[in-house]
C-alpha cells in the first residue's frame, strides 16, 4: 500500500483550516496544502495530491462541485476524496459515498482522531483495490 503523504484541504472556515493543518502535519506528518475556496483552489492548485479533504458547504462553490471540476483536470481524475461537513443528514452522506467519495467526516470532529480516521479510510481504499488506476474507488 502506498503511504499517504500529500493532502489538499479546502475549507472556508479559517479556524477549521488551522486545526486541520496543525493536526495533519504535527500528528500525521502529512504535507498539507490548503485553500479557503473552490475558486482559489482551481486558480492555485498545481500538483495533484494523493487525497482531497474537502468541506462540503462553502460560499461560491460547494466541495462537491469543486471535486467534479478537479476530476476534470489532467492528472487529477484519480485523486480520491473525503468530505467534511456539518450537514448530518444520512441521505446526503450516502449521496456523496455513492458518487465516489471515500468517506464523509462530520464536523465538529475530534482533532486527535482525524489522522486515525483518514488513515483507516486510506487503508480501506487500498485494501479494496483503490489506487491510481481506480477512480475514487468506483472503478469508473
């Protein structure tokens, strides 16, 4: 299994960005690139990460719309995604999973548990045969 190193995180809430970046870098030892909006991500993101960690509800462009736009870019079509959201409806989370997301993490989250959650999802994804040749674990 390929070790997870590079995560792109997008969230419009600066406090969530700070907590997430500190947790992922200090606890998980990941390289984290962050943006505050979908528009900023599309303008500035250059190298595809190994994993997208996207807020669902953001002004201007939702995380789901950003995911679809990133998937259309050359080299980004196989990058798996985990969504983070305060929207707790089961049907909504199921919709994201059925669309190909690896997981939906609910906010507020426990910072100390975030790396463990991501690592478990990453391992499940690779155990299921996901990887660079399989789009978001769906085989599409």
